[in-house]
C-alpha cells in the first residue's frame, strides 16, 4: 500500500498480476472506442484504487500512485458513479481515480 503524499510516493506495479494478461488487445480497444471510450496518456500522476487478479484468478485491490504517461482508456460520456473508472491500457488492469 502506498503512502499518500508528494514526498513519499510509492507507485503501483501495474505489470504485477494483470487482469488481462496480454493487456488491452487492438480488437478490445476498437470495441471500447465504438462505445465512447478514449485512449489517452495520464497527464499527471494520479492516486487510484486499482484492480489486480492473482494466480488463482482471484481479484484484489491496491491503492497507490499511477505514473503520468500511463496509457488509459476512459469514457468521457459516462454519467454515473463510475465516471472516474479507467482501464489501464498496457496491462489491462482497471482503476478508479481518487480526487
């Protein structure tokens, strides 16, 4: 678990225990785009609640920092509690941003 604060940022290892082992495929990215999801790079570091999947396929979550420049998919048209939900492109994990 990461310490929240600028001085002691510990970044999550997004490559560890990916939800989608090979990341977001081109087909899934095209499908997401058709549904209004946009691919972008994070402009700043963000503190997020990130979903991972362990070797026995169980889901677990970690809170921590995600680095600027990380590729994410976000749905700008969303108007629900999941407005801040994003899928991390490179590893296929999912995250909910904390503001």
